[in-house]
C-alpha cells in the first residue's frame, strides 16, 4: 500500500474521506492483482489504473468530493470518476449487483449491495481481489490460489459470466497473454461453446481487446488460443483462412501460411515490436490463398496486393483509425519490395525509404525520421526468421540500408528534391499541368535522389531537355 500511495497519493485521500464518513472503501481489480503478483515475485509493482469500490452511493461520493471535479458519465451504474489535483482520474464505484443482461454487454438492473456480492459479480478470480486501506487483501473468490497456480478462471459459472458480457471471452485470452497464465478447462470449454456470441459485441470493443493482446509479449500464444477457442474465425476469418494454404517447402519448411504467420508473430513478440508491426505480420501473407487460386496453384505472385485489400477490409470492419489502416496497408503491400531493395534503382530506394517520412525529425535519427520504413524492416526480419532464410535474408539488407541512409543524408532526400525543382517551375518553362508534367518531374526527382543532380541549375537544365523530348 505504501508503494501504491507513493505513486498515487490521491488514492489515500479518497480512501480516507470515504472511511472517515463511515463508509467501507477498498481498492479492487487489477491494481490488487498486480501488487500480489509483484509481492510473490519479490519485485516492484508498476501501478497504472487504480480503482476504488465503496459502500457509499454516487450522491454521497459527489458530496464528499464537492471540492474536486467529478465525472458522472457512469453514475447510473454506480460509477463516478474523481479527478485528482494532478489531473489523474480515479474510478470510484458503489458496491453493486447486476442482473438482466439482454444485449451481451449491459445489465438491465443495478442495485447497491455488499462488498461480497460486488466481488462475486466480477469476471475472473484474479480480478476479484480487494485490498483495505491498511493493505489487507480480501479474497472471497479464490483469486490468490489462481494467481499462485497461474490460472484464468471465471468467478462462478463461466457460461453465465460470458452470457452477461461476451467480451469477457476475449478478455480471458488477453489476461492469459498479459500474465503468462493458462485458461482453466471449464472456462475454455464455455468459451468454445459460446464463441459465436462474440459478434454481439461492438467491433470497437473487439478491436481494443485485440490491440491489448497484440501489445503483450505473448501475442502469438494469444492468436493460437483465439483459434483453438473458435474466436478467431468469428473476428478475423482472413487469418483462419490461411490454414492449409501451401508454400514451397524449400523456402518454408515450417508448413502452411497460417503456421508461418504465427511463427513470424512469435519473432515479433521476442523482439518487442509494436502492435502495428504485429498487424502487418498477421496480414503480410493473407493474400496468398487467393493469389494461388488465381494462378491455378502455380504461384502466389501478387499476394501482397491481395493482402493489402484484405487488411484494409478487416481493419475497417474492426474500426481501426484511418492512419493505422494506412500503416498496415503499406507494410503488407511493400513487404516483398523490402527484400528486393538492393536491386532497385537508387532513386526508387530513396522513395521507398522516404514513405511516411517525418521531415521534422533529424535525418541522422533513422527510426524517428523514417518510422514507416523502419516498421517495414521489422516486418521483413519477422518474415525471414519464420522461414528457411532467417538472418541470411535480413542481415545483408540491414548492411545495405546503412549505406542507403548515408546516401540520403548526403542528398537530403525528397524534401531537398522538391526544393530544387517543383511542378510550378515546369509550368514556368511552358509545360501545361497534366500527366506529362508529373512524369517529367518524377524523373528529375529520381535523378536528384540518386545523387546525379546536386544543384537547382542542373535540375532546370535537365527539365528543359526533357520538355523538348530529349532523353
């Protein structure tokens, strides 16, 4: 408790005001779970969200914190948010029981109750722990035993818990990945039986849980679980369709595309890559089945373009932001070109490198200046490590990119090319706006990026020649 209050001092004031007014007040949920796990492992605990439950009804909570901003969006469910002097927000919820779930998400009836009933309505035993202000842990649901055993188990009948809120099925997988736990057999069986109900949940809530799974260091384990439990086919059929799609055993001795994808995801886990890179890993070969069918089973050429379309469709369904969809589309579309980078013309290499360039970042700081391309490299490493190529594919590429980066620092990239000559310059030389202007400008920029042209005069001289049709 001392460790928690050193990070969240206002939590102590919340507990003190409630108890001084004669109400019971406890810390509940993830903060207690994580503190117990840290104590068991004899390591410091990283406290993030801290939630408080109390016997005080919402009106009383608002009265006790009349001097602080109080957000009342969830007041009908007994939940208010008290804003601390430092701006941090703390959820304070009245002990409650819930009944009458008709939509697989929200309770139809909410009643104020006791701490015991409040803990028994929660999802999993490891999240059903509470702690008093003096640090005493209250375990009425068997959470401590399951923390010690490393097990995710529902509180009470799993079928009832999942029928109350179908998203809990995804949360079970997420907590298993987050904590490195297994899912108890009865809980697994209930998820498998009710997996089709997950589509009752909004795609936004499903997306958020998928992002949390991908953000853990066990995303590959999570997607195996999602598949085994029947959830993956409901929310990402584009990925389960990769089962049985064959690959050349000389390059992919690991097996079909689905197996390769999960192996690549394991690499991303080990290297600590972001959830956006992991989404790129999931979809990079998603088009192989369709591409193979188009060619009559001869090859999967063009699968990256099919995969880009499938990724966009799936991520739009999951309501991902447009910026993140564009990010994953780029990774999927360009993952084959990354391996062929040394074979491309120097200007084209610089253009690929400069996709999504952050021109505000110093050109010397590679990953900050070229975040999109950096993620493309990360995807390429995962792809190679999950095949027969392994380091023989990505290590020479990294060496080449070091040289390419030095070249870009010399020619100063696309920004410099646009500064040397623009479409307005070509119009001033007599060219009309249209496709030909764009083609000529692109060719001049390619020469600048390749280092063949270094000054504005040289760029204008080449422009005059090209406008006259001279090559």
